[in-house]
């Protein structure tokens, strides 16, 4: 079993987990033709046809089903071997992949930067990989073992992962300084007036509140990450929802302003995401310990800053 075989098996596993070549493009960040070449190489090395693809859709052959089951068992064994090595050694080594949504990069409720700092100081031999993706992609990357731990909103129930609630995030509707509503005094701003604006599409994870008001907005654009959404809002053409903590600095610079925050707000729970049934490795445990320590330290600072 060579490194090439392991790489090709992980590509094959991602294709199966995603349900086909097209969906695997995003998960693997590879073109469909490159993925197809990898699967063909794996089939040649194994001298077996693993899957059928074409007008009838994607499906596994009998051999493909057996190879996929064996591959998942192999990946689990590799994880256990890495964990056993780390238990035996005084210094942790290996790799940890952390997936998160972009609105959490600077969240005061999730001090990942502080956790990484203390974790890296104590474990310099561990390779840390941070990946930013959408809510669903974060959960999917944990399921597919592409990420060890994820932090994101819960889009819908997903099998294979455990969601642990961390905190609640509030998003408000914002417009940019070039938008016609930016200069309106609050007492002259009506809900009907705001709902006449062109809105950026609200993601699935954010549809908890304010209920039927979201059904009344006029969606005329879409952005697949927070930075892109903020850019479209600052263009002055659209109204869009942003997390309050994410938008705070832009509001202070008078680039954007919230519109009717008492009426137009959305609450979204942020979760820690781990694979179900997997025993926590020493690297897992140490990083989670550093994160918990960072959260407690941040909470103490916040309490000390409260006015008496």
C-alpha cells in the first residue's frame, strides 16, 4: 500500500460520500476530469471496475462497495494508529484539520486564535490546517474525515456527526453607505420601505427568525460566503444579513448601518461538530482543552469589562 494508493482511495471515498463526481468537485477542490482520472488510476491499480458513471447517474459496482467498505476501515485503522503513537510519545505529532465558517474567524464567542496560539506553543510538531467553508461543507468535511473538527451553524440534521451547541449568533439586516436607505432617520424608516429593497439571499441556516418576514423579502442576488456578502452590501445595491459581531467594525467605520434591528434580526446557533462514534485522539483532546481554556479566559475578560 503506497502513498499514491491512499490518496486515490481518499478521492474514491469522497466521490462515494458526495454521491458522484460533480458533488465531489467542491469537497476535493479538484476538477471533474482530474477526479475521473484518479478513479481510473485506482481501478487500473486494483484491476477492478469500482463505479458506473454516465447518463444513468453514479453507482457503485459490487467490487466498488467492498473496496469502499475496506477503505473506510483502513482510514479508521490509520486514525487509531496515529492516536496510539501520540499516546506513546511525550510530544504530540501529526496533523489536525479545523473547518469553520468565515463569520467565526474573529468571533468573540469562539477564540480559536487564542486556542491555536496556546496549542501550537505546547505542540510545535503538530501541523495545523484551517479550512473555511459553508455550514453544510463544514459538516460534510467532518463526515468524510477531511476535517477533524468543525465549527458552524446546523443547517439540518446530518447523520454521522455530533453537534454540540456553543453559542447563539445574531444577524441583522444591513445596507451600505451608498444605499438610498442609509441616510434615513430611524423614526422615518418603515418595515415596508426596507422590504422594497433588493436583498441578498438568506442561507438555510439563518431562517429561524423572524419567521414569515423572510418570505416577504425580494431576493435578487446571492453570495456564498460572508466576505462576498459584505462586499455586495457595501456596493450600495443590496440589503443583506450579517452577524452582529462580524459587522461591528464596518458599522464603526460608517460603511454600513443596521436597518430596523428590532424587527429584522436572525438568530443562529453555532455548533462544535465531531464525527459520531470516533474516540477522541490525544491531539483532539489537547486542542479542545486549549479551546476551553481560551473561552474561559475570554469570558473573564468580558466580565471584567462590564460597567459596574
